[in-house]
C-alpha cells in the first residue's frame, strides 16, 4: 500500500508498534513479515510504466465532461472538444464535481466528501539515519494527544537503502500546524518542520542538506458516516448507459492499492457494458 508520505509499503503492523525511547504518543509503522519497499526512482515510474502503451497528452485542461445521450461522452478541453466511448474520471472529488455535467444523485453523494490539506516537507540528509534513530522504523506517527506539530515522518532509507548516499525524511505536518503555515514561504515551513522533528532526531538542523515543500490542498478524503453505503449504492447503480464512471480517491483512500482497485473496477465495468467501440475523435 502507499502511505501519504509517498512510499509504497507492504502490510503495516497492526496497528502500530511502540517507538523505543520515544514519547508515549508516538508509534512506528513498518512492514509485517517483510520490510517496507518502494519503487526506486519514485512512484512516478510506476504510472509511467503503466501508461507506456497509451496515448497520453500532457498540458491539456479538461473543463467539462458531459454524457452524450447514451452515445459516449463529450470532453470540453483547452484544446477543443473531444468525443470518447467512455470516460474514467479519477480526479479527487472537488474537481470531479466541478467538471462533471449533470451528476446523478448517487454521484453527488460520493462526491460530497470533505478533504483535509497536506503540508509535507522533504528533508535531504547527508547520511542515512542511524539504525537506532526513530526506533529503526520506516516511519512514525504522532498520537492525537502528543504535543507536536508533526503528524507523521517517513524515512526513505528504511524502504530503499540504495536510493541515495544519504537519506530523505518526509515530514507531514498536522492540519492544526499546516493551516497557519499554508501561505508562509518555503524557508519558514522548513524551519518549522525541522524544529518539530529535532526532539526525535538530535542534531537534525546541522544534518539537512536540502529541502522541498509540497502543499496538497486535497490530501486526505474523510470517510463520514454513511459514505461506504453511498459508495456501494453508486457502484451497484452503474449501468450500460453510463459512459462516465468515477474512480477517484473519494471512493476509497489515497493509497496505491485503493487507486489500483478503483481504476480496475471502473475499466472492467465499462468493458463489461460494451463501451470501447467508439473511437476517440476531435471536433
């Protein structure tokens, strides 16, 4: 599975193990029966490999997706109109709701999902963390009662020891800390992240050789009461007449296994319903 920190992992411990010599509110997450692993070179290599045989266009903004009276779908884009046999709409809920014309009640229900923002900081280190730092775990999570700005920390070298000569720590800030820092400049955000992590990684300030800040407005979809029922109703209600099928993270979680399941389900549903005869064309 893929955690929000950006590293694909196998099964996590259930639920988490205590970090040795760490505050009581901190827990580690690591692999069960197998070590944590990632895709060398970044997760982008996975999607690039999957798309290698497809006709992929970049820099095209989809402004509207509309069903075409049972005969496929029409896409209004920054390069004009396109017709397609079917469309898999795999964006987060907010952009999907904005571009989907005339959503059905069941579509509106699964698209009405709140998101929490994500403010992540990557800290490059000259050398990998020592084996006993952060309890030797791939990552740590802060408990709800812990007085810290941190939500979680992931350690690249614990998933891919050959990725680089040093290390990369991915620091995820809590929403309560991310909010006030959202509009701050990158150096200010990095300083806050290093200060929050320093109690767990002594001497961190002098070990950082590079930083990167990522602001993710719709990072984590919530799962309000009744949402699973809404997703089940939506999936069971997709018919042969539906040329647009949703497959965003609002139907599951923002993890690799969930994305793969949603995409495969949507594609299988369209193929089973006979979509695929109408070649894509411009107008």
